[in-house]
């Protein structure tokens, strides 16, 4: 690593992140069925029809996994909670086994000196709620508030931070417009309603936690820098639309009480009646904002219905996901977010990392490309901080190789290699490099 802990402010925090369905093993502990179980059971949706029933078996191996987090010198562990593990029907009677698991997991973090950074929802909606319309149904905001109260009644007193929903763009657009993640819908009306209801649910969750006396509450949004593929007015306008519905929709809703016009031009006809009246809830006071950042996209005009755009292959080096490596975008987003939306509110890079073709050879995984990726993005964080952006922490995605959604177990993002046959964990070169940087 080019960086070490002392290169950053004394209060700057380092962490790593995971999500429940991707690592726990959903087919145990009384968890209910989720939209991801349904999506994976539908032919053609997931590589080799793989699912999260066993995943990394973190449900049983969490103590050894948390030892890895502690031993690397991380300050925080960002994890998510499974709605369907806690409330198998999405509503009603909680699952005692699920509550007990997250109780044990929380205590295990604290025993290791780790700050628990909880995310209440990372995409695994209980199937019975999908049967009732899922994110299309306005009632989901109250269902989510009820779920928030159940789990925070149990572990909220021990959380360092809480964010309601991870990556609302993926929850709403990727899953309801593009159909590339569960529930696999391609419907602009469903998209518009999900785009609004995911923010309304976020706001109701924040209100619920405030009523419970909890603090250090935030929002986590994912961002992709949009660059016009050429200088034509049509492509510039297309990139503006992409930026509007991908990046600015959620920040504008949370911090400005409005949605960007370039997104409303396509979505407003499909929004639920009275949507303008919900911003008081959506804009519930936050203590921090988290940015998940991986790549940029080159955007060109396309002769199709709104949003009338397409992605164009870019010239920069790419990760195994085919995503361009563009660290400048992280600096640009940190600066723009602080300047236009959040002001002096603390910002965290809540996810950043890369998939690479990691191969275990003679007991080691040489992943120098991941080290370079992290170095370059930490450079971007430092440049943003030097301009006055109040960036307070950086989380690597991910601790473990895991279930990468519709790509199954094919793409490896982890600092730790997982053999998905034996479930053996092997820290990669990047893990050892970060450990040296954080503990030396």
C-alpha cells in the first residue's frame, strides 16, 4: 500500500463491508423466503442458478470472520440485517433465531473492538411482501418502519451507526426498470413508484429510530459518474439524464426535498398520487451520508423511448466486472455531494472495491490489481479531503468473496478468498497489505 493510517486524520475510520444474503447462508436459522430465492429459482436469471442458501456460511462462521476484520486493523464492520431472517413473513411475529443471531453477531463485534455499522436492508425483500406489491406498494414504508423497530429494539443500543437502505438505485431502477436483479421487473410505472417508495421507507425508518432515541443515522447511495461518450448535444443530454436518475434523484430527495427535472420528465407521469407531500418524511434529519462508488459510465444518445440512452464501452482499464477504473469520479462525487447537498455533514465512502480473477495458488492469492485500485481511490479521498470535504471514513467492499447476486459465485470482490466447496478462508495479498498499512 502507498498509504498508511497516519496519512489520514486521527478520527478517520477504516472498515470493510458485507451483506447478509451474500454471506450468511439463508437456508438456515429460520429465515423466510426472499425475492432473491425466487429470482434464483427462475431459469436464466442467475449464473448456474446459484443462490444464497449456503453462501459463505457466515451464520456459523461469524466469529472467525470477525477475527479477520479485527486482525486487519479495521475500526468498523459494515454489515446488513436480513428482513426475512428477522421477520420471515415480512410482518407479524419475529423469528427468535434471527434476533438471537444478530444479538450474538453484535456482541462479537464489540468484543473485538469493532464499531458495528448496520444497514437494515440490502435487497432481500421477504417474498410475502413482494406478493403484496413490494416496492410498488406505498404500504412498504410502514412495513419497513415496523421491521426497523423490531430489530432496533433488540440491537439498536449497541450500534455505532445505522443506515436504512443500501443503494436505493439498485433496489428501484436496476431491479424494476432493467430487470437485472430481483424481483426482475421491467416496467417504468413500477420503477417510478419504487424510486419514490424506497425513499419514503428510508424516511419512515429514520423517524422510527429517532423516536427510539437512536443517533448516528445516515443514508447510503451508490453513484456512477456519467460522462458523455462524445461532444454531441444529444449525448451530453443523455449523460445528464443518466446522472439525474442514477445519482441526483436520491440525493435531491434526501437533501433538497425535490427530484431533478431531467428525471421527472420520464418518471413523473408514473409517480404515485401526492408524491410531492412526502418530502418532509423523506428528508428526515441525517447525521452522515455514505457513498458507494466503483466506476464511471460513458453515455450516448439512443433512439429508444425515455431515457433514450445507452452505455458505450470506455477506453480505461477495467475490472473483472467490465467496469472502468476511474478514481477521479470518487473525488468528484465527494466534492459535488458536499458542495451541492450535504454541506458540513460527515461523508463516508461506504463501499469501494473491485472484482478480479483471483486464483488460489500454493496457499496464496496474488491480487496486486486490487491493491492498486484501493491505493488510487484512497488518493482520491485524500484529494477531496484537501479541498475541505468532510470525508471521515473508507470501507472496502468486500471482506469475503461471496454470492454476487445474478452473477452467482463467479465474481470475487473479497479481501479474503473463499473456497465455495470447502468454505476455507484465505486472506489475499490485498488483505495483508491493508493489515500492514493499518497496524504498522
